[in-house]
């Protein structure tokens, strides 16, 4: 049995959206980040993406943070707003573990 918890999603344009999920399949947790596309019937369908074992999530989060800082330093994007993701100084893995405990 597969259990999926969508953690975030946003539209890229009218026909594409990004969906980031935690997925439990056959007793194993994974993180999934995927671009979904609108098919000819108007429904969104999963497309290309990245799925990793949950043990890679903290490293992936650090890589994304590092990439974000690099993009800001190169003036490719604006610095983060006050709405940026904050973990209150706690390790991301602990914050996500608390979230998963509430979902079970």
C-alpha cells in the first residue's frame, strides 16, 4: 500500500506544477519532487522528477539551500523574504519526523 503526503505544490504555469511529497511504499519512506503536467483532459499527471530514499532528505535539503545561496550571490534571484522556511534552529530531520508522527 502506498501513502502519499503532499508537503508543498505550486504552479509553474497553466499546464505544469511542482509537487513535493513524502511517500511511504512497502514500508519505506521516500521524498518525491516532481513536475506534473496537464493532460488533454485537463487533469494533472506526474512527469519527470526525483525520488530518493528518506535517508537522503537532509542532504538534499542542504544542497538546495546551498544552491539557493549561490543563486542569490550571483544575483539570479532576490534574497529570501521573511516568509522563508524556518526550522527554529532544529535539524530539518527532527522537524520532518514530528510532521510524520502527526500523519501516522
